[in-house]
C-alpha cells in the first residue's frame, strides 16, 4: 500500500502538526493512506491538478481557508444513524423523562457537539419525535455544531446516500422521515426545520452558543490531545445548565476534575451537572509533552506553514 503514496513523509508530519495546532486532534502514524485518499478528493474539488499541487499551495501561501478545508477533511468521521444504541436508549428512557418532570410544558435544548455530517443529531431528532406523545408538553429543540466543512454542509442539507441510510436506520424511520431524491435520501422538511446547525471551532470560546439541558459529545475524547480535551470539556461544563446532562460515549469517562458534573454516571457515559458550577483550575499544556493548540481557526497561518515548509526534508 505504501507504494501508492505520493506525498513525502515530511508532509505528513507537517499535516499532523497543523491538525494538532488548529483543532487539537493528533493523527496517528498509520493514517498516511487515509490522508492521501481524503485529500486527493479535496484537491479535485478545489480544482488542483493533483494532491501535491494542493499541498504545495498550502505550505507556500498559507491560505487560512484552504488550511481549514484540509484539516476538516482529515477530521471527518465515519458515522452512522443511532450509532452507540445504548446512548440513545439512555436518552429516551432516562434523561428526557427526568427532564420532562422539570420542564413539562417548556423547551428542552439538545446540542450535538462535533456533529459531523449529522447522523447523531438527526437520530436524536427522530427519537424526540417518537417519544413526544409519551412526554407531552415538552418542546425539544436540537442544534448541531462543528467546524465549517463539507460534512457540516451535508448535515445542513439533510442529504444522505443510500449506503448511509442503510447503516443503523430502521426502514420504518427511513420511510417516515426521509424522501427519495435521485440516488440520495433527504430529510423531510418537518424534521429538518427542528434542527439548527452552527459553524463553530470546537476549541474556541463556546459560551456564545448558549446553554442546553443535554450536550452530546460521544466517542470523541480519545482523538483529542490532552490540552484540547481539557479545553473542550471545561467549555461543555459551561454549556450544560444545572441538572442537565453531558453524554459521552458509553465507554468514555471524565477524569478526576469532573468539570462541574456529578462523579457518578446516571447511565453509561452520561453525567449530570451539579446544581452549582465549580470553579475549575486553569491548566496549561506542557509544550514538551503536547503541541500548543490555537484558540481560533481563523488565524494567520502563513508564518507556521512557511516554517513547516522550510523544515521539511528534501
């Protein structure tokens, strides 16, 4: 497989460092083929003659827009509907019923943080529709947030391939909530209008997003560097309102900091917010252990990209 690779090894190291700095995600050493596959597709969409031309442009001119597109292409996750079914069972059987006793007749806000192409937030929306008669009077509003990317644009459009809807989506849900459009399936307007999508750097200040009774951040912790993980969880602790819930993956755990949540889980991966927010210590990353991470994704990247370019081997 390595014989099919076209980029120099030094370019992979530069891309790994750029990804860690911009979004706090550390690419593995065995991702070279995946990097080439995804970026080759992006190069064609961006109008470059080939992958090497796009990477040369990235490292020589330092275009912020191109850098963000490159990084988000590398981050796109392979997701499916109702992935991690135990989490949705906890959402429908435990979290929403408990919130219903508090917000009966009021609005409950759910945030899918790092929503990618939208499978998670649409799955939650379908679940909310299915149980609305069981929890009368509760108005559930959903929001999906992620980096500006082609995946997020697909989520906003609610458009999925036939292969995607076959992964985890029961046929009865497909018929009830999707319309066939050519070779694709599109979310029906009634469900689509219940969801708001927001372009946002996951490492930036997130207080502007408001507060939510439930924040879903499932299956993402291990891909982030330690400083990025601390920054995100501290921010999510501010987004979840008192007595609300943070949903991690079923096998994910908070560390001893807890970030303002109860120590014991309500359900696998689900933590309840404490009535009063604790003051969390400011932890700074050790540059000898972890790469520094940029607080925003719209920085002037030219100096760093030129540095990467100058340091690459021949």
